[in-house]
C-alpha cells in the first residue's frame, strides 16, 4: 500500500515513516510543505495520503486544502488528516463531499501504533476513521437539532460509535449487547434521521456525518 505523508516536523515525519514501513506500507513520498504535497499527490497517486492540517508556507490549513483539492481532481482519494487539536471546521470540510475514504485523528493517537495503522488501512479501504473527540464535539453541536433530539441516549451512543467507523459487531462488543440489538438501534437511528438504511457501514457513517453537518 503506497502512502504520501505530509508533516512539517522532522522528528514526527521520520517517526511516521518508520512506523508505516514497519507495517509494510510503501512510502511513496514524505514531504514537509503544501506545494510539495500537491506535487507528490499528483505524481505518485498514492493509495492513501496522511496529512498534517497545518503545513508551510501558511501554517494554517495548507495541508487540508491541498488534500481537498487533490480529492477534487481524484474523487475518493483516501485522506487521513492529523491535527493537534479538534477543529470542527476542518472536520466538516473533510466530510463535506461524502465520498468516503476519510479520517481525522488527533496526533496523540499516533503514539498508539496499532490504532494508527488500523486507521490508515481503514481509510485506504474507503472507510472512515474519526477521532472520538471529534465525533463528540460534532454531536454536541447538534444536540439541540430536532431530528437528533429524537434519539434515545442509547441510540446517540450507538451513533457516536458508528461515526468512529465501527461495525455493528464492534459496537455490540463495546456496549456488551447482541449484534441484533445494535442492528435494531441502527435501523431506528436512520428512520428518525430520515436516512435510508444501507448495508455498507462506511457509507452509513458518512451519511450520518453529512446529515449532522448540513446547514452548519
């Protein structure tokens, strides 16, 4: 699996390269600035891009904007964004096109090697990998929205876990209930939110997040 990595801090970039290579990823390019990222994505057409939000020269949202432009040129390009803090605007921009293959992790998660590698693989496969803190804040912002307010506390808990990219089986294990119970909660969630039920867990998650993000 070929990866383009963008991180301006040398030690973190070098550490990520070593970590990914240890798990049999091929690093097509490891760059430190927005312009370099744009060129690398166009030249190497990787299976997944791992991108820091803030890159030179602006040190604002250069990395994210480069990734978003690349996804316009190549729809569905898998992108995993790394950020120091939860920034809801960036999370919403990343999720806006609803085409899948997206992730948003806090950099603290990088220090959990297995969790990070699992997130990269999940995003590369077209799924989602959302940091729990990001999901909590997105859900908190919409707590007073009428459709979301129809959900029971348990359904909100299931929705939060779904939004992290977990399967029904994983949610059932987390909540110590049967998978059949989670399937019922999932059906109720989509009915209350006016969303069509899909057998594709990743597409369901993206649909939920896109719904929560609308009119924001």
